[in-house]
C-alpha cells in the first residue's frame, strides 16, 4: 500500500475564499492510503514546496496529491519538487480546485466544497496506483524553422541565428518584410518604417546561418519537439534567381498591368515584378495568373530583354523536406474585410473611402503618389479628412469583439501626417474610446489634438457621396448632437484579424486557435510565446493583435525559447507512452491501425509457456520515441493488452469509482 | 421557530442533484474548462472532471462503469474534428461513441445520459453552457437507475 | 443430403491420406434431431462424418487450438467469415488449414421443432424429404415445412454457398433466405420502444445470464489470449480489473454490452453465441443492432481488416458538434 500525502492549496483567496481548505485536508486524511494531509496558503511558493519535501521525509510519503490549480499550469513545477525530494516525479497527481471549482462555483459554496472533496478523492485514488516512470532521451536537431518573414519572423530568425544556430525562414510572398514594410512612419516616434526594417531584411539575407526561402510555403509539419520534419514548396518564380542580377530591365516592357497588392490596390504593377524597390530578395517573380506568356501563350518580352537569360517559363514548383528541432510561427495578421459588412461606409463603392493601410501607401514616399496625399478618385489633395475608428474591432454585431490595439495610435499618426502635409487641412476622428497605453503614446495623442485634430466621441451612421464630397453623418455622444461633415476623404481604421489561411496552418502544425482564429498561447500570462505543442513557438500578431514593439519583444522571447531548447544536446521524452503486455497480446494489431504516429510495429517473440514447446508468435511493439501518448490504441485493444503509462486502465477505473461513491 | 442558515442548507442538500462525470481531453476540452475558470464563468457544481490525454483514450467501459456506479450523466469532450492534438484521435472517438451511444440507448438509457461534445481550448463558455444544459436535462430525467442494483 | 455426405466422406478420406492431421466435420448427434462436431484423424474414421440439416455448429474456432497442425475443416456459408476473421487477426495460418465448403439449405431450429411435438412424444425416426422434415413418433408422423423451421439467421442468409474455400463440395444450393424478411425487423421493434420499455425488455433477459461465457467461448471474434473480463488486478490491490465475476445485473449488462461492442464490425453473423446460450438470451439482437448502425452510419464495407472501429472518415456523421 502506498503512503500518500495530500497538500491542499488556498491559492491565497482564489481557492481559500470559496472553499474551506483545512476541512478538505481533514476529509482527505480518511481516504485510502492517505497518511498525511495539510493545507497551505501557496503550495507552489518556495516554503510550500519545501513543506512537501519535508513531509516526504518526515512521513515517508511516496505518492503526492496537490490540490490546487490546473495541472496544465503547475504539474511540471510540482514534479520538480518531487524530484528534489527524492521521489520519482511521476508520483504526483493534482486535483484542480481552482479553475474547475472555486473560480466557477463561488455562488454555491456548500456544493463546491463537496465537489472539491470528490476531486481530491479522485486524485488520491489515482495517486495510489501511480507507477514510477522514467523518461528516455532523444537527440535534438539544432535547426529552427521560422514561418513568416514579417518583422516578427525576421527578429526571431536574426536572434536565433546570432546565437549560432541554423535558421530556415520561409515566407509565402516574393519578399520578406511583411506588413511593416508597407508602413510609412511608426508611432509615436515617427521614425520611418522602411529605415528601421529594411536593414533587418538585408541582415536576414546576408546572415550565414539563415537560409531564406521566399515565395515558398510550408505544406506539412510532422514529428515532435526536437525532431520535426517540414515539407516546403518553393513556388515557381519563372526567374532563375541564380542568374538574375536584379537589374530591373525586365519589368520595363511588360505589357500587363495588375492592381498592386503591396500598394493596397492604389497603384499598378507589371506581371513580372518586385513588390517594392527595397524587396529582399531584390529579384523579380512572374505572376503567372497575369502574365501573357501564360494566359495567351505568347509574349516573351521579358525573356527577350533579360541580359543574362534568367527568365525560365518552364520552371516548376520544387518540393523538399527539411529537418528542424523547433518551429517559430510568425505568420502575422490580415485586415478586417470591411467591404463585406459595413454598408454604412459604402461597401467599398466610394473610391475615396480608404483603409488605414491604404493611407499608409498614399503617404509613403515610395508609394503610388510619391508620398503626396491625393484622393484616389481625382488625385486632388483632400482638405477635410475624416477618420473612423473601430471598423471591425469592438463591434459585436458586425465585427470582432476585441480591441485591435494599434488603430488608435495609427489613426493619431495619420491625423498628424495630414495636418503636417496639407496646410489648413481639417481632420476629424470618430472614436469610441482612445487607448494609448504604450510608452509615449498618450503624449503623442495629446500632441495631435494640439495640432488641430478634432476628436468626436461617437459612431458614424452613414457615409454617402454628394458631388465630389463624402458626407459623413454621425453622433457626438459627448455633446449629444448629430454631426454632419462634408469630407474629401474618409479613412477607416480597419481592425486586425487572423491572417488568411491561419486555421489551415494551425491544423497542419497541430496547434490550437482561439475563438477569433489567432494561435493560442500555452498560458496567457506565464507562457505567452509557447504553444501546447512542444517545440512550437509564437511570435507577433499571429497570436493576437499587437504593435511593433510588442511584436519584436515577443519575437525575441520566442527566439530565447528556441535557443533554450536547441542548446540542449538531447531531450527527455514524455514517459507517458503506451506499453504492450506480451502475455495478453494476441497480435491482431488493431492498435497499429489507429496509431497516428506509426509507433506500433509487429515483432516476433518466442513464447515459453510451462509444459509447452517454445512457440514463435507476433505481438505489437511500441516505439517509445515515436509514441506521443494519445492512448487511442488502448481502446482499440479489446484484451487490454496495450495500456498507456500515466493514464492506465486501472488508474482511470479507480478515478471513476472514486467519483461515483 | 427560527431555522438556522445551515439547517436550510442541509435540507436543500438532501434534495437530489444530478451527478455528472466528465472525461475531458487534455489539450482542448480540459483547457476549455480551465478557460471557463479563468474567465470566472459560473456553472452548476454537479460535474466531476477526469483528465485524459485524448478523447480517444476514453474506453466505453469507463462510461458504462460511471453510469453503473453512480453517475447520472456522462460527458465526453474532445477537440473539434480536424483539430485533434494527436492528429486523428477524435475521429476514432466519434466512430466509437456514435455506436456506443446508440447501443446504450438501445438497452434503455435515455439519450441525455451520455453527451459527447467538441469543446476547444478557446470555448470556455461552450463548456459552461454544456454543463448547464446537461444539469437541466438530467434534473428533468431524474436519477439514473438503469442497470443498477437498487439497494 | 445423402449425396453430400458421401462426397464429404470421400474428400475427407483423400485429405487424410494426403497428410492432413485431422479433419473436423460433423457426425450424427447422440440425441435425435441433432448433429455433433466430429474429428476424424484416420481415413477409416470418415464413415462417421455426415452433413445434414442439423449441422448447426461453427467448427472454425476449434482451429485456434491447433496453430501448428495441418487441419481441414468443414464450413457452411455463415461459418466462412470466421476463417478470414481469425486469419486476419493472426490466430490462424491460412496456409496450414484446408477449408472445405459445403452448400447449405438452411439449418433447422431444433428447439422450435421439438416444441411442436406432442409432450413426452418419443422420436422413432427422422426423415429429410427435400423441403420437409418428417418426424415419426409413437403418436404418428409430423411433417415440418423446412422453410418455416430454419434458424432465424438462415431466413436472412445471403451466403449459403461459402466463397473462396479450398474445396467446395457438391452442387451450389439454391438461396434459402426469405426475400420478404427484414434482417433488422426485431431490432427495429426494440428501437421503437420508449427508454423505459427498452430497459424493461433487456433487464428481464440480462438478469438471467449465468455468466458462463459460452457465448464468448464459441465466438470466432472473441479470441483474445485472455479475456479482459477475466483479468485480475496485480499487486496489493485485490479484485477484478474491469468487472467482477459476480452475477449481478450491472455486471451482466457490462459484460453483454461490451462483448457486443468488442465484436462490432467484426461479427460475421454466425449466431453461435445465441445458439449456445443456456438461458436463451437473444444475443444476436445486440450484435445486429451494431451491424445495423454501422451500416447506416459508416456504410457497407469496412475499409479496414480490423473492422470499422480501426478506421475513420473525416466525413463520418457528426452529431456531437
């Protein structure tokens, strides 16, 4: 019979405010196998952990139950405590009294108390049956895959590479740089976005430890922490980049013109193009969907012009596999598709209603107007500009519930830029609340107001065209008045949403997404750059909307996590894997059929039974390096010959029984 | 005659309350239940959770055992199809439990006794709602007495 | 029937001379209106072999006792599925066994015939006349129209001539199934009951179970090295692992539901479980329920050798969303 110790945590008032922890500990003393039980304010604290270690010695405990928060938070903490106390770390079972009891049942204290006792009884019943488990060691591949070449991916790749590790950076667009490369200036310092991002782009391209694949996509990620395999598709560029010098002759004679995505459709580009002059790599690709050579079957203008013969219309996609030990996902964001839902702003019918990102291109010296603010409809300089905030953000009815975090500040920046570039211009900003939480942000907002931007608290109910003007009707809720403004241009602060295809990517890698499609971090506070899939980390806006400083900070955080992982020579494996009882296994291999990791293989054993000649027969064998411990096989096995360590049939049945008393 | 608060509570407690045993996969549904906690969503305290790595670890015998030994209802929750942490586990769960649920109903269990729901790590509210829904349904049905020896 | 018996004896003798270690077939039963399994080990023993309308047993499961011997076995159409099941699950080496197929015109449900004879009537002779079975007792001749007295599984049998056997004896038999009869008629009747009605129906039956495990022993799909229901917990904790051996209502239910679930998608419909049950529990109603649901939910042919539960389709119906 094991000797179980039960430690009930108050978690300050989080548990102790709802549940009577001393009473739970007292009750627990009567459970089978429990020889010691106590309660403490914070079991996870240093004195709390020491208390466990001391009790192990004093009461000769060999199984520990900690009744506190979710095991998803502190299981690893307490396993280390057990290890330090000289016990096998897997002699731990936790009862989740916080997330599953005190936090959700403050309205029913009596019933919650009984539930808490049941939960501890369950944990003690399982603890009594715990077995010592011993991890194996697996080697770590010291290479890192970064998916996405925006500022987050660039920063993560540079940090990891600077630490001396190899990095593979994959970007689906023809250039790295992401959304930041499109921006004109950055708030609140107004330093030029290109001036701070393009040197980093170049650093990536030049870094000896970084292998850059642009115009490429990750198609499959398999494997596990330390040993991932990724399949990458290099899309055909139809330009041989080993020959191309990037001279730029080719696109001068291209007969096609296509709305320019990089300029948010406000300009045009050729079918053979580089997205912008500072693109990395600074070599063109052919957009086959719009190239006459592909659509009409004849043209070849660029091929004739190219002085080095780099144009290759026959080029095919290339697919190859790489092995990496860690993955950083930095796939960035998209913008809320306002044209689909916001009828009051004209569903995108009015050319002079543009998005904030469109404004960035208009005001950018490298943009379609050379930095002059001009109306898309007639090219005139607008005198009155209306900004509408929270388009798609904080709108439960039509958009997303959340705040996109950057719109208040970029709108303030835009207002400043209008006032700076157009003398005597009038600027109005419709807002719900102004959120300026960052360093220097509130000061910047005040400065823009002082410069003359008029902030109106209220929603816009309608925008419509009247002659060459856009009439903006809205409410000023502070004054309680209706407002009508005849504007020359309207700029919508469209919210930040999950990037296109992010859900597919999440499925492919095996990481969860939250309700809005952003990737879910392992813990909102304590593990913000990790995912629940070991070895996969998050950087930037793919996790949630954030501004550039936060993105860069998170990217460096992810890089630090990657380094901490890849600097190890080998890793401990999860010992909670399947095992086969050969005596029970009849070799039907139903388990093999359900295993997603191909971890089960038939093996021939020689069975020696008393009174019978030795007999060769086939049984299932689990490869512990491949098994991830899902347990699907245990249910497929009718004989119960295959069981999952740490979640055995016996343990789970004991848990059921303990709860059904 | 005055009645103390604890006596009222005691009288209330004696009223039968449904007991639910829930099997939750570690990566989605257990995390979803954690999120319900973190978000302080209130739901009835009738559920007792057992953590399993994946919904495919849940042997139908666990469900039957719970129903026979004292549970009035059993909840099985896992990742949404296609989102399984272990690639395909919940597809097997779906097949197994589609069949097993029908078998239970065939021998006389009411359909409400076994509920299977996909609850992602982001769906704390869905978890809380599922429990509320189950408690309502089971309270209406009354105690589960099928296939038990009535003492 | 005489004719097929003669062919059977001839083939058995030949196989035994050619080195088969024994030939498993049927002999006349020790009581009237019955047959019994018979193992012929020498050519001179083949004269005891018969094949008639009472050869109800599925003989295939005997084979797993002799994994290393060369054995021949007689199979009817309904027994044939057991061969492929046991081969797929590595209980049998197909190269060591010789499967001898017999055409089957349906097997008589012995209990129903006996029930219609006058009480305490002594059977003097039994005669098989093509479509009728004639039983002479002290009280006269009783004629049973075979079609009406075949076993329930025969009434819906679609494979009375076994396919892909090593040796097929005699001429192909005409179909025995009654095309009018819905194989899931009884299942549907139970499904139509209210929950309480279903529970009452099953409780009455399941309460009877003696837990003799005959249904499991005879089932070709139940061939685990050690049945999970007989495993004990090792170590300091005493008792059974999955369920106790006590004959209680909950444990009986547990046994029957899980037995049926374990053979789901693997049951070949030989109905031996039901035939051997000493207390008459209609086990095929559980097996057929699962067969019916599998058909409705996942379609006809299981794509996987180990059954529908070892595979999946992302397009499976989703009631749990």
